[in-house]
C-alpha cells in the first residue's frame, strides 16, 4: 500500500488540532501528532546469543527509559571490569 502524503486521509490532532494522518490513530492508537507527542525515540541494542557454533545475533528494542537503565548497568559493569583488570596488574 504505497500512499503519498497527499493521498492520506487526515484528521485533527487531539491536542493542537493540526492535521495528522488518520492511520496514526486507527493503526497505532496515537491521538496526538508527532509534534505534540511526548514519546521519545526508541533505541535498539545488538546482542550475541548462544555459544560455539550455535550463536546468533539479535536486537532488543527499548523505550528511552529502558535504554537509560540498560546504559547505567553497562557503565557499572564496565567500571567493575576495569577495577578487576587493575587488581590483576
């Protein structure tokens, strides 16, 4: 279904009353236009799973809040590894 912006049915945003695509409400449930939305950009983190010959790559999609928590944990783990490396020297 290739629709250009000119052919999309538009409805008013519930907040600012500017036009937004009706599909934004019908298909995704968003009542606000992109400009009024307070949802942040989602992030993705690559993961490597399995072991040996049975490994695969995957991605985890995260909300901004989930990514922030993930980043904090990764920073703590990184600091812990540096501390262990310094003790071994």
